[in-house]
C-alpha cells in the first residue's frame, strides 16, 4: 500500500468497524503519513499539536493502538525503553543499539531469522521480533574501547619516570 492511499484505506476500515472518521483522526493520519523511520508516540503528539494545539495525547495514543491492530503501524522498544513506531512496516525487524554512542540500526530479516530460529527450535520460544532490541557496542565504539584499554594497560606497565 502506498502512503497516498493509506488514509483512505484506514478510513474505510475504521468505518467497517463502526468507528467514526473524525477530523482528529484525519490529522493524525496526515502526520503519520509524513513520518519517516522510527517515531515515538510523544513525537506524534508534538507533531499533531503543532498543526492543532487542541490535540489530546489520549486521542493520538488510542489512534496509534487502533492503527497497530489494523497492521498499519508496528511498535517496538528502544534499548532505553522508549516506545517507537514504524509506519507501514514491510517486514518485522529487530534493532541493534550501541550503548556507547547511542546509534541504532535495523537488522535484516535474514539476520533476525538466523538469531531466533535456534531459540524456537531448541527451546520452543517464539520471539516477538517487533520488540527485539539488542544492546551492545557498534564496531567503532568497540574499537575505541579496545584502544583505550590497550593504552591504559601500556601506561600501567610503563616504568616509573618514563
């Protein structure tokens, strides 16, 4: 589905469920349609309020919940615990989060499958991939940390007075 047809499809599904198509929901859908990447619920609230200061957070969050039920959004949790939304997710994906620099990267479906298949096979554990965030250090931060440790070790082994 394209972003251009997104609001109309949502409108039709809301009406089919007996829910009203309100100006507030239209505004929220317009804001969501313009979103790129990962966006927090509070960022959606701020963006809606920038266009209509009377927008209430509860209306935004209820609409986000309905949109997730309909499959138009997916939410996950970043390493710091904050909830992030993905608009029109093509496939479930997990995230890598660097605890040193704060960087975040999406994992490919193949990488995720390789990681969770063993858990399912060996333990019968079905991972909720949309909520999977793996914290650690990116290549650059790991290299910096290794260099700092090496420098500290060399300094502690140097003869006094040198």
